[in-house]
C-alpha cells in the first residue's frame, strides 16, 4: 500500500519532516551574522554620506521632484539656477507651481523627499532613504540565504559580498531610483521563498493519509503570496522595469504549484495546476500589483494641477474626440500619461559618454562616473599637484567576475538537480537583467545592475556553498537518496571522502577526505556536519573573500569620492573603458 503519511508527502515536496526544527544555535548565529553584515552595510552606506554637498548626476531630477511632491503635491518646474541652491538648502523660492512632465512613477521620489522632510534640504537628507534602502537590502539578502541554506556562514557571506560591493555602495550614497528597485525586488524574493514553504506545508497537511488522486485543498488564503504581490507592485512603482520581474515571478509560482501537485499525485494535477492554481496565482499577483501601482499615484489624482491630470475632462468639455471614453476621466488621463511615458522610454536613443550594453554589465566594463569635479575646485589638497575626487559606480570586481562562473554552476545545479533554491536568485536575472537585451538602441547604463546585484551575491554564495559541501541535497530528491545509499555502502560519511560530483572526481578531488572534526568551522556556523566539507571549495571561498576585501579597501576612495591624487586614481583604471 502506498505510504502517504504527512512526512512522506513532505519529502516529496522537498520539505523536512514535521518533527524537524532549525537548531536554536543556527537561528541565533543566523541573526548574529545578519546583525554584523547589516552593521557593516550601514558603515559603508552612511559614513561620509553628505559628500559631495551639492546635487550630482541624476540627483538634479529626482531630488527636485521629490521636494516638489512634498511641497506642492506634484512634480513641478523649477526656476533657473535651482540646482546650485540645493547646496545651500535655500530652495523654496525657486520652486514654481507649473506642472512638470516626468517619465517615472512617483514612489521613489516620495521616498527621497521624505529624507529631506526629516533631515532638511541637505545632501544627507536627500540621500538618507537610498542609503537606508541599501542597508535593508543587505539584511533581506542575508535572511533569504539563511532560509535557503540554513547556514549562517553562507548567509553572512552573501550579505558581506553585498555590503562591500561598489555598485551597492555607490548607489546607496546617491539619490537615484534604482536602489529602491533592488530593495523591493529582494523583498519580493524573500516573500516568494516564504510562500513556497507555506503553501507546500499546507498541501502536505491537507493530503496526509489520503489516497493518490485526491483533490488538493484550495488554499485560497496565501498571505506570503499576497506580500510578494505587494512587493512587486512597489517595485513597479519605482520604475516600470519591475513589470518583467512580476511576469517572471508569476511564471515561477505557477510552475512551482504545478510541480507540487504532481509530486503528491493530486487529482488532475495538470488541469488543477495550470488552470486552477494558475488563475489563482494570477489573481493574487497581477491585480494586487496593479492596485498598489495605481495607489502610488495618489497625489497625482488629488491635484488637478498635476501634469495631464485633466486631459480627459478638458477634451470632453471642448468636444474633442476622447479615446476610451468609457473609462473614468482620471484613469483615462493617467493611461494617456503612461502612453506618453512609454513612447519616451522606447524612443530614448540619445548618446551619453557612459552608456553601456547589457552584455558588458556582468564584467563591469563600462562603469558610470557619478562625480568628477574640475581640477580647479580641489587644488593640491591631496599632497599632489593634481588632485581628483571621483565616484565611480563599479562593482567589486572579484565578486562580479567570479559571479560569472558561479552563475554557470548555479544554473547547472538548478537544471541537473532540479534544485528550487537556485531558482530564487536566477529569477532575478530573468526578470531584472535579461529584459534589457531587447533594447539594443536605448540609452542605458551599467548602474541599472543595482536592481539585481542582490541576486549576483546570492548566486556567488550558493556556488561557493555547493563547491564546499555546505548545501546538502534537497530532502526527498534523487541526489539525497544517492547520498544516503553511499553512506550505507561506506563510500562517504564521517572519516571518508566527502560527496563530490563527476567533475570533482575527475579532477582528483574524490580521493580527499572530508574534515572530520573542524575546529574552526563548527556545525553551528556552517549548517552541516563537518564530514561533508570539501577542501577545494573552502579554498575557493577563501580566495574570493580575500580578493573581494582587498578590492573593496583599494576602491573605497573611488566609491565615496575621497580626495586622492590623479596618479592614484589612474592606477585604478585597469581598462580604458573605465575612464
């Protein structure tokens, strides 16, 4: 007779037994590393945040728009010379009430403006919320990795890589919108992980001790999927690029739900999955995200003076043809505004010295120079005849370059072993990186990578964890069964060679024994028994960490705009494309 107890179903769903609980030591250590890397992120984001004092790069748009939203309720035009006034804080008289045409949603600018409302019109004020978003992103990445791996070391490693990454640091120290995309997208991935476990636990509970072919419980209430939808709606409310992540996550949720029904052999799992659960997932994600997005325009709805606010009403009053006349005038005006914004974005092809193509982003070949004041402003304050201050949005090169190889490892594990944990950061690449390839002629920049740099560091940590043996096979998977048989057969286990794949064995690593009693890596920190550890993976991890730390220390002056000699700056320009 087919055993369909709760624990058997949980194993089929990739869950641990009902009696399993994460050890208290792992929970405590997980929160300890979370606190440490979050504190490190706060240091790298907030120390010297006020420098430079004035507006730099695209702050000339978003800071002024954020201030206008808080003070007139909509984006408005500014008098000539307003940019320079932000260095003094005396800007109120430079703001007009004439509406301004902008091409991004309002939420990110509301957040930037809120910092100025708290700390005043100064560089710390308008950069406070981006810096806070950067710190919170590090915290979320650490917690996601803790849930995926149950390893405080790997969780802390991912958070550490993000805390010292140049893309994350520079964009947390400037009032742009893209850093908020990274925050809300990472929040969506965290909620997605929670929903997967929440749904599968209740599916196993609902079908426990029931025969194969039984109807699966509906599970109409999925709070973590709702939280995922809200987070995705907030992502779209920063920039429209969040729409691609919404689509990618939607497909992934449906696939996961269908696979879950198939694994427990629920009745008509294909129909119930693709149609029933697929429709349910759509209704959770898309309408919720749409409502959140539209709600983000609340101030635009409330002010008739806002740009294009009364477009439909004016056309109706003057007798002009009104497209979509069946819609409420306010929504029709908003839709027309969005059509204009879309035409602007797809037609944006003006040349810029720091524009780059997505193919070069992963190798960081054309970083964006945010700040580089004229030589005359600096004099010889650095002890040299030629001093410079530069803020270059270039990632931590060891993290990004090793991340390319790590991406190949994670994709292989995701496909070959059907390991859902690998798909969590990979879906970030799918939703936040790959869509940029469809715009070969658009003016785009490498600093957009801040949206998916959390996925880059998670992929790197997962790859290093796989190579070092800290990520055991999923419960109930074929790999887990093979490993169990190998332990019984005496080919692996305590005091024996650690589990290794075909390539590692071909390279000769298969003869190396595991670390039986690691005095420096205890189970309370790594999350697995010491015999699973592999020397080659630990060595790779050590090399990457040391190189990342060295690069971070050497490039810190270029990420924060420190006054340095021109020769020191030029030494850091490894490639002509970095200048």
